[in-house]
């Protein structure tokens, strides 16, 4: 057919102008259906691809058509499931699997289902999964589109395509959000399924408790009965032999039963120190995807969406100022936005560029060499308590508060793990650190004194 031939030649051009991964994900299963009156109709296999083509590749497609002698003013994208089912894959090409997973006629979720019909809040297996983390409110850009596509494909067919999925990248760039979105989508689409989410720190803690209270079987049953097991931040399994062994058995049991396993880490499997070889090799059995810090446009889109979800429209210069000056990660970007919103709400002001620069100027140029010791010393000084008291088991109110602030700052400024934070403050139990960071995060929203104190400590630290 003429159009098919033409399309093949256009795809050939597009293929050389894109990365292989992008080409396979977005273009592999597209077809030119019709050309008439300056308009082209392209068939794609699902709504997600349609949206991406419309949003990101429309210009490229028109341009390439033109280069091949076809002038079109408009391109229409329609979703059309292929008529024949793909033969089973024999070779393993993870990226190909992303796109082929879209071609089996499975309909991806298009619009958010009304929350009341989800009724997932009381789901018995919604442990640790935050309902806030969904695909719908995750902004896709070039830094995370592959991870997003892979997660969508998994949510559509858990355990079927590639297993495990291993997402890695720096802190605060959306790993937890995405992998929990898979959990939420699976629970919505398949209400009977068991989605078990745990951070690896939780896994470790529960394992230790299970040994202590002789509940090993219950522990193993809990994890091994999952349909989808999501373990976040697996780098914390490093150096823990017994736990790695337990995790190895859990992994095998689930994998053999074709249950989906999703893992995240701050580094690729090969770079996690003291990770047993047998685990390392299993972690790369399926697909590993590197997630990057979102680019400027994506950061702007995230800010707008987050602000809008709180009923606030931010002026463009504010959005651009934030997105330019906070490039580290999305968590910090969100933190700055929350700070700005809280500040304005307390004073009944509309956010503007003057307030934003005033408020965030201090956080702009942070030195890289801040240490845990400096933070603890500064907190002690600021609250007029001794360092010994901060590090002691004392539970007096005027010591607990500053200690919690110190823990919060170790997390927000140095991104230390909870066990490390606990260790820095002479604590054995890292749940205290989790609780403290959580408490201060809430306090910052509610309490102007806490906000001022933390701002002052930070200003001093970064002065
Ligand atoms: P990580 O697990 O990689 O450290 P998180 O998933 O906790 O990061 O993300 C930090 C915050 O940034 C979360 O509140 C998350 O909702 C938000 N976030 C990150 N990436 C995106 C994105 N692409 N779209 C919307 N929100 C995002
Ligand atoms: Mg995370």
C-alpha cells in the first residue's frame, strides 16, 4: 500500500532523529491510515502514545512528512488496537517490551476514575501506599518518560512483561511516586490483588522483629503472598547478609510464580556496595531504568500542577524563578513551593516574584560540604542545649524538640537515610528518625515559630 510505504520511509527518518528507546516506545507500532485534504491520520496502539505524539512529536511528524513531499496542516492520532495478537517474544529486549506491551489490546486507563468508585482506601493490602501518588498527577518529561511508560505497562499486566523492574536515580526525582502509582493502579483495576509495598528499611525492621518475636513464617508469608511486591530504596539492603538471604528467597518465590517485583534504588544494581552477587544478577533480570532529574519545562509543569491542586495559580515569573533556582530535585522544588504557599496564606498575600525571591534567596547557593556534625552543632547552639544532651537518651521536652529539628535537617539538607540519621544522634531505632522528620515536616506547615527557627538555622549553615 502506498501510504504504508510512505510511512515506512517517514519512520526511517524519525528513527535517526530520536534515541532508539524513544523511537521504539512512541513510534514502533504506528501506522499511517489516511492522507487527504492536507490532513494525515495516524493509528497508534493506546491513548498514552496518542497523547505523547500530540504533545511532543507533532511538529517532528509534520516536518518529516513535508520532507517526504507530503504537505499536511493537521495530523490526527487515533487509537486503534492491532487486529492480530503479537507472537510471543523469544528474545528479550526490554525497551521493545515497553512498546509491545501496548500492542496486546490492553486498554490503558485514560481519565482518572472518580475517586468514590475506587473505594480503595480500605483495601486490606494498601499498606504503605499513598493514594496521592497516581499516574494522573505524575508529569511526564524526557527525564522520566521511559520509567513512566514501563510502570504503566506493568500496571496494565503485572508479572507478565518484564520482571523485576528496577528504577534508579537520585533522591526526590519521583521514584517512589511512580512505583506507588503502579500499586494504586493495580489496586484500582484489580481490587482482589495483593500489592505489598515496603521500603527496604521497613523490610529489614520487620525481618528483625520477626526473628525476635519468632514470627518468621508470618513475615515470609506476608511478602511471599504478594501479587505485586514493591520494595523502595533497596540500597539499604547493602551489607546486611541475613536480610539479603531472606530477600533472595522472597524474590525467587515471587519470580517463579510470575508475580511482579518492582524495586527502586538511588544507584544501579552494579553500584550498590556489598550486595550479594546472586541478588545483583537477579535485579537486572528484567528491566533497569535510569531516572533523571526533570528538565526545566517539566519542573515548570510540575510546579503549576502542584499549585493548581492547592487551588493556587502561580504567576509565570514565579514558576520560572523556582524552576531555574531549584534544580536539585522535585522534592526540594515542592518544598520551596509549599514554603511559599504557607508564607502567603498566613499573610493573605498572593504569591509574587518579590516574595519568592525574598523567601528563597537564602536557599539558592548552598555549599556542598555541609556535614552532619555542623548541623547538630548548629541546632544545639540555636536552641541553647548542649550537644551531649542532644545525643543523650534524655526525653525532656526542650531537648526532644531540637533533636527532632536536627534529624529533620539531616534529612532535608544531607538526604541521609533514616538509620544513618538515628546513628548520628546516638539512636538505635531508626523509627524515631522517621517519626521526627515527619513531625517537623508537619510543624513547618502549621507553626510559624518552627518555620522561623529552621530558616534561621539554615541561613546560618549556608551563610
Ligand atoms: P524519590 O522516591 O525519587 O526520592 P519521590 O517519588 O518521593 O522521589 O518524589 C518527591 C516528590 O516529588 C513527591 O512529592 C512526588 O510527588 C514529586 N514528584 C517527583 N516527580 C514528579 C513528577 N514527574 N510529577 C509530579 N510530581 C513529581
Ligand atoms: Mg523514594
